C-alpha cells in the first residue's frame, strides 16, 4: 500500500502535467517560450512547473511568488524525503 502512495507522489504530478499539456497546449505555450523548459520542469520540478503554469495568466506578481515558493519547497521535500527514507542503502553512511 505504501508503494502505491509513493508511486502516486512521484508520478502523479508528471502525469497530470503531461495530460494538461496535451489537452491545453495554448496555456503552456503562453507560459513558456519553447518546449524544452516545460519538459525539463516536469521531469525535475513537477510541482513547480504545474504551479507556474497555473499562476502565469498575466505574469507572476505579488502573492503568486509565494505559491511558486511553496511548490519549490514541495519538490525539494519530495527529493529529500526519498533520500532520508533510503539512507540505510547508502554505503558508508552511519
């Protein structure tokens, strides 16, 4: 059961982002100038990329930076949580 939640946490935002990009390409083209940035964003920082597309309607100003910062924090904690959970598998780590 835990593996299901871990898979959803890892793949969920990437799948949602890919489907959103597929069904609403004009929204993604207005937020990004080329296709490489959203692709890299969905691979490396999926929560941040989704939030950026969500708040970019007229440009990112004011409190929208707070939401982007929270999504960056969510991406970092997802990577840090997986590293902490697998710390026993790291050779030489006490």
